[in-house]
C-alpha cells in the first residue's frame, strides 16, 4: 500500500474541498495531527475511517486506495488490486497488534517471575506459584508470535521457550541454594527429620542440616530416592 501517494492524494482532495486539516479532523472525529500524519505518509487512516473520509473528500474507496482518481476503463483492475492491498493492510495491522500484545505479555510474565523470586522468601510456596504463573503469561505472549508457523513448528517453539524459561528459573534457584544458602523454591517433595530437611527438586536434591541453627548448611546431591526414616544420614 503506497502510503505516501495516498497521503498526497488526501491532501490534494482536501484542498480541493477548501478544508483545513482541522476541519477535516473534526468531521471525522480525529485529531488534526492524525490527518497530518496521513498526508505526510507516516501512517494510514483506520479502516473504519475509509468510507467517512471518502464521503468528505468526494472520492471513491477505489480512488483512495489507488492514491488517484481512477479512470473508468481501469476501474475494475484497480478495484481488484486495491481489494488485495486492503486485505493485506488489515492483516498486517492485526499482526502488528498481536505482536505488540505478545511483547507486553512476555515482558509482564518475565517481570512477574523475577519479582516473585525477589519478594517472596524461598520457603514460601507463593514464590514458585507466581514464578510458574509468570512463565505461563510469558508463554502466551510467545504464542502470539508463532501463529503463522505450522503446528509442529509452533509447538516446538512454544515448548522450547517454556523449557528454557523453566531451566533459567531452576538455575537461579540452584545459585541461591549454593551461594546464598537458601532453601530451593521448586521442590516437589519436602521431608522433615530431626534438625534436617530434605528437598526433592526436578534436577537435584538438597539436604538442609542443622535447620535454623548457627551452623546450618545446605548440601546439593544428585537425585535419589529419599527415606523419611533415615534422612539424618546425609548430615553425618
């Protein structure tokens, strides 16, 4: 769609009607800045304004989309071309809107996950709940970008993003356990013993010895079956 050509044509038709940008904007219910942007080719009027704009300028939709007054013998050819251009323009606007919403959701989801880790203590289940919620929100945003892909490619991209996001969260959690000596947030099972706690996470296990004492320690071990009756052995 030739925005600059259409913009110049709108300006020419407006001047032929002896209207200012402000007068035309008032008739259409938009700002005079919007009319100026149309005429400068910066953007196009919204699709809902096409018909009212044509009425005010005394032209046809075919004229508007062609950026010139169409001759009768060329009318049909131009009409078909402009119809395709209009459909493409509408689809592009929808795609841009979906992409914008996708970006917002991705950023919002990431912020939720990061904030949950920063605000809630590691022992609180709310931290992991909000982190997972953030992953889901962010994943919905990613799905907005993958709509044009085939089902398999879309599924692969979405699953890949989900896996990487979760892996990053698990890595941050692991760093917290090792360097900050805090309980893992994403433990599937938590077993308590005398002065010891055993956390079973998807990738590793953590043994917390001397719970809430000055000599409290955290040990990261490989995934293994735990025994609630003898978890104390890991602290010996």
